[in-house]
């Protein structure tokens, strides 16, 4: 997926798609171990883990 700068397998089975990339940073505070996967143009791809 060259337009979002990630490789197959780097994105989880379930995704959240906020309308504003800056909102991703706010959402990340509610998850464990946020990790930035890719950031290209208006796309911000992160991996988060839901706390147990």
C-alpha cells in the first residue's frame, strides 16, 4: 500500500478511522503501547493495544 506507506501485515484486523489525523493522538491515550506505523500526507497509521 504505497500511498499510506505501510506493508501488508502491518495493519491489524480491526481499525479505527478518525476523520482528523490529530484525533489519532488523542485516541492513543486510551490504549496500551501506541506505535506509529506510517505517516504520509493526511494518513497516520498507528498500532494500539486495548488494555486488559
